[in-house]
C-alpha cells in the first residue's frame, strides 16, 4: 500500500466522520481532541481563506472579542452570565440562554434546542423550553419572536429572536439600566 493512498483514505475517513456531526463547534472539539490525542499542533489557518479568525473557547464556541457595549460586563462562559442573572423561573432561564446566544455571541437568531442544551449542560434545564418561549412571546410587549419553524410536527426545530424588550428584560436582571443600546436593538424596535 502506498503512503499517499493511506493518507488519502485517512482524509476521506475524517471528512466522512466530520460530516456526520451537526455543527462547526462540535467539529472543532473533535479536531482539537484528535490533535491533542496524537500530540500534533494544528497549523496556522491559511490567511487567504480566513482573514479574521474568530476566537474559540475550549468547548468550541465562538468567543466574542468584546462586549456589544463597551461598558457591559464580559462573560467568557455561559455559566458566568447565568450566575450574574441568577434566574429563578423557567422563563428567566430561557431568556438568559437566549441573551447569551444573541447579545453576547452576536447571533441574529437561535434555535430553541441551543438554549435548551446550554441550560442542560450547566445543570439548569427547564421542563419545557417551548412552553417557556411561548410564554415569552405572549408577554406584552413580547420578549421573543419566532422567526422560523422547520418541520411540520409540534416538536420541530424553531428559530427565535429576542426582541428589544427581551434584551432589556435580561439587561435589567444584570443590573444594566437605561435603554437598550442600538447595537442590541432588534430591527422592529420603535424609534
């Protein structure tokens, strides 16, 4: 067997295995584990393909380089934000997870499953994330809005976005007062 053939087969196996994983964060964790397992340092990214590579936490999540608002506290990990908010209800827990994804990690929208996983991973799961998000939508003003739904079943993946009111609600829990900074306001916010 030719060394080049073995290398190509190994690359094909890696590609097949990584394609089975659901997201880039999981792929990054697997690749990091493999590099550590075999004592290999990863080569520097090719500058032609990635001009400004994002910083990534040890668990593969993209880390923001600075808070959305310079005066806001910096949370490197979800548990730090969770402890600062200290949510007691399922609604508050879900809004804290949503705030982490949308305001801290600058994601324009997020899936309910991602919020649920954040909470479960930290030992603070909620009994029904969809029920909590529905309650947040039914508040006046609404704290979240459903943006999309994939699939026909009631249990299908739903994509949401915090409203300006939802961001303001969580910021108040953090002790941050005043209006929601423009950088965090949703597009539908009234002027």
